[in-house]
């Protein structure tokens, strides 16, 4: 009973002290410009990126109803011939990740004829939700549709890792949502339940993990049209065939968790069209990432640190050799274990838990215990408060 009383008084007070310190420390780091290089380095990093880097098998090719076709840098006349060839294969839906913002020549009529002839096309838009004047839409000559936005969430397209997207936003629907609406009504109805939600993207792989064809392959008379029959066909820019790999082409490319470099300077690693393909596969297979809410992360972290305090405080009372020696070993093993469990849960159960607060408290635990002792000594001797605590005399039987 005495231990239980101490657990709900002394250890609870110490735990509250630790979390208040971490909160104050986070305010300092986030609001002092001196720490900007450090915050920028870690702002765009998630531990689950390690799963994509070292664990996930990305060698398999998706066998589902999804095919990508590279539009390369073809002009509109050539694109109209490509779309005509695609439609001969009777695909279920054709999504074009290409904007036609203005008329260029008489060849535009050929392209428009394709859009008018078939009703399974989905064209994108690029609205600016904060400043509608800066929105980008297709020319009304091709379509009057201003839905199906291709905007994917990120603080900055040039630097941010794309981890989330909104299936619906501000009374509009995403490009992938529009594709699914034409492909499968039941899938679309399920997606309606996520209206207003921010959805974590479950990445399956890059371009090499999807069935895709270049422009010349599709236009070849010997092309197997059955490869597109009944499928979702995404047409977009996927790089230039046989391009010199030393000359990076970053047009329409974004950063994703699959990037070879976890942090620091690197090249964008995925074309936007492939990002849409990953989203579509996630929805088709109903394999979403379940993100633990921030308040649950905080509550779990609070409870776990609270449960570990008797062990660390016991070492603290035994002396510096125990506290600094064995305690450091426990910290090292514990930190590795937290990371391992986070990745394991993400891998096998598609659950994303952010252990940032937990790791911060755990790594700084010895410092906070020492600070707590100093605080109690100050309150008793400087402010003459009648405080009784095991930390004031380090008597295990107190």
C-alpha cells in the first residue's frame, strides 16, 4: 500500500513535472530562431520512414486494375492519338494527370473530340483554396469541369515529404476520388465516409512497382490492348525514356517516404502520377494507415513514463554508479525497443504511432529526475515549504 500511495503521489508529481519540462522545452526550440536548422531537419522526418527504407519489399509489381502510361513530352495532337488508342482497349476509367490551361492550335480540336466522345475521362484541376484567384483550371474549350483537384498536402512542394491527402476538401473532391467515382461506385461510397478527413498515404512503391507503358509501346500496332481492358488508366508525365540519369528532371516530382535519403538535401523521388497510383491502390485494397490521434500518443507516453519511474528512481536512490551506469543501459535498450515496436506495429497492423514525446521524455529522464530533486530542495530550503519527499533524504524507507 505504501508503494501504491507513492506511485500516485510522488511519481505522479514527478511525471507531471517531466511533461511540463518537455512542453516548455518544445516551446523554446520552436520559437527561438537559433534552433531553426534543427527543427527544419526533423520537421519532415517520421520514424515510419525507416520501414520504407529498410524493411518494405518493393520488388513486386501490382497486379490490380491499375495501369500507368507515360505521356512524355508529346504534343496535343500526339496525345489525342494516344487517347484514341487507349479507348480502343475499353478501359473503365482514364485519368489524365495533365493540365490543358489554354488553346494552342487547331490540333486542340482532336483532343476535345476525344473528351466529348467518351465519358470515362477524369481531368484534373489545381485550385488555390486560400486564394481562388490563383487557381489553375483547364481551358473551357476542353472541359468546364473544375473539380478533381491534384493538390496533395505538403508544407512546401519543393521541400516537404508528401504523407497525406484529402479525398474531399472545401466541397470539392480529389483527382483520385474522381477516378474512383467513375471506376467503382461502391468504392466511391465508402470513400464518402472520409469526407473532411486527412488520410495518411500508404505507399506501396515507385514507378517500377506498377504496370506502366511508354508512349511508343502503346502506339505500337502489336500492343496488347487487353492490358488496359476494364482498368484504371493513368496518363501523365513519367520522365523521358532513355534520358541520361545524371540529368535529373524534377518536373512534377515530389518527396515521399520512399526517398533514398531520410534527411538533408536530396532529389524528389516520385512523379505525381505515381503518387496518385499509390493512393488508388490503397483505396482499392482498403488498406489504410490507422493514425493514432495526438492526444492518444500523449496519453500513452504519459502512462509509459509513469510506469518506468519506479525503476529509474530506484536506481537514483541506489547511487550515481547505478543511476548513470545501469540507467544509461536501460535507456539505450528502451529507446531501440520503442523504435522497433513503432516500426513493427506499422508494418503488421498498419498503425502509425508517433513516439516523439515518449522518446524525448525517456532520453531526458535522468536530467529531469535531477532537476526535480533540485526543485524540491529549493522549495524546502529557500521558500521554507514543509515538503516531505523521498528525494529530500534519499531514504528508501521514508
